[in-house]
């Protein structure tokens, strides 16, 4: 006789698994109390979260939570295919060790006016090591059940790759004439002389990221030409091009006792420090703003702290963009400073000063940022007016080659290449 309670439980679990497997895993925090999430190679806080399978490299993960309460969070990983939908692999197939671990490195802020709890962990580690390359979603969750997406607190996308193919690749001005001075074109040839690919048009997927941001990426490119020892990705229609953008705006507040780079004033208040940035102007019709930057990233740092993650203060940072109101458009602040937070930093237009304005809670450090406009015609964000696009801009690009492994039934990342548009 069938136990109907167990029957319906099995059906519920199968539906949950199928639902998860069909869902693109988005990165970012799920609650506004989670602040300053970051992931980078151990010891390299301005690096990108991409490491080679089987190497000694590991990734550091950090985030803060507003308040004094220490929560019992765990983290786990999900192996994903090239399109960031979870693969069909069970955790035992892509991991050696445990499938989830408790976050034990948890400490409250020290000597700060704004109270927060800092969480940090490493992956891979001695108790959790990947054995299959590919896209990985690293998930912080509560209540001991990573299968329940309602318990997810924070998600990062990382890539763990193999070096099974070689590259001939470069960044150049777009070959599409109208975009020659505004876009970057990424030319790529994969050399697979020692690696077997049976059906490249169905098995191979290529992704290109600009400055490590999956929101500024090209995905699912297919080879245009197959050679005996490799694959060529070269197009005449511009599908391998990305808007070049401009050098990033920046500000620094590593010491709240005096104003530094692009900071107009700093003042203490009853609910924390207040930092007024110098007003910004649109750059779409100006010359390329050549300057050093971190290509959209940030660096947490306090000049007077022994551990900046625990002793850096939070401040209320006020942004101002002086421009006419954009009808039927939203203006948002983008970059590592806001990309992984639960809500976009949407600015409000203030007619009295004829400018857009926004105040955000930001941890001490050095930050890059830009402004984007979002409307019906550019739902993914457009920065051509607020920042401009110039082919002389210095950007980092990463190319990832995914190969569908018929034996495993998933996509592996069999090659990765870093490029720079200037160097």
C-alpha cells in the first residue's frame, strides 16, 4: 500500500529540483541588511573570482550584515552549465568532501560607530574541493536547507576552469564602421590540438566578460570556422563586440578625518559619518577621460585599522549627477560598489538643483562607479550619455570556453583567457 504522505513529499522534492534546474542562478544579496559582499583570489582583493581547477588557488568571500546579531549561516555550491542554470550533477559528482559548510569566521565590528557583523570563508578548502570545472554558484543560506531558495541570503558567480585548450586572442576597435570608435571587438581562436571536440557547433559555448561583470557580457557564441586544430570565432555583424565605456569615476575615503580624492566634505552626524562627493557631470559628449582605475572594482581599506574588514567605518555617501531630467528613464549607480546588493541604487531627480541625487551606505575604502540609464529601449542599462563609449578605454576582458561533456552530462570550462584592451 502506498503511503500518500511520502508519495506527495517525493513529488514536491522532484518538482523543487526540476524548478531549480530550469532557473538561471542570479548573483547578489537577497536582503538590504547584507552589505559589501566581495569575492576574490586569496590575497588579491582587486582580482577576479576565476581560478584553475586543481591548483593551489582559493577564493576569499566576505560580507557584512547590519546590526550586532550573529546569524548561523552556511554556504554551499551549485555546479551550473554555461548559461548559469544548475547542471544535472549531484554534489558528490562535482565535489570531494562536504556539500555545505557552516561559516565559522564571524566577528563583530570593532571600534566603529556603525555596528555590523563580518562573515568570511574560503572556497575551495580542505573540506570542500571541486573535481569538475565549470560555472559555480556559491550560495550563503540559512535554516540548513540550500534546496530552499527562500533561505538564500547571498549568491556569487565564480568560474573554476581547466587549461585544456590554448588561445590566440586580442581586443581591437570594432570592425563595424559605425561603432569603430565606441566599441571593442574581441577576436578569438581556440587551439585544441591536444583536446578532442567531436561536434563543436553543439558542444562548444563561448562567453566574453567585460571587467568581470556578467551584466556586461556576450554569451553562447558559436565558432564561425572549424580548423583541423581549432576553432575560429570571428564575426562580421558585431556580435563579438561590447560598448567600450569610459574610465571609471572614483572616490576615496580611507581616512574620515580629511577629504581625499573627489570628496567635497566629510562631517560626523548622530547616525554616522556623512561624505559629500563632488558633483558629477555627464561625459557622453566629452573626450575620453584617461585615468587610472580598478575597472569597476573597489578596495575596502581604513588607514588606521589593523583589520580593515572589521574596523572600517560605514559612511553615508552622497552622489550628485548634474543633468536635465531624463523623461521615462531611471538613472542608477553601477559598478562593484552596488552590483551585488539587493536593490539597485536608483537616483532621484531634484528640480531645485537640476540634478540627480542618491545617498548610500558605503564602507571605508577606494571605489569605482559609473552612472547608467535604464528605460524601455535599454532595459539592460545604457551609459552612452552619462559616461560615453570610447575605443581608447582600458578594460579587462575574460574569455571562457565551455564544452559539453557527454559522459558527465554537463558543461565544463575547458579554457580561460584574460585580455586587456590597452596592454
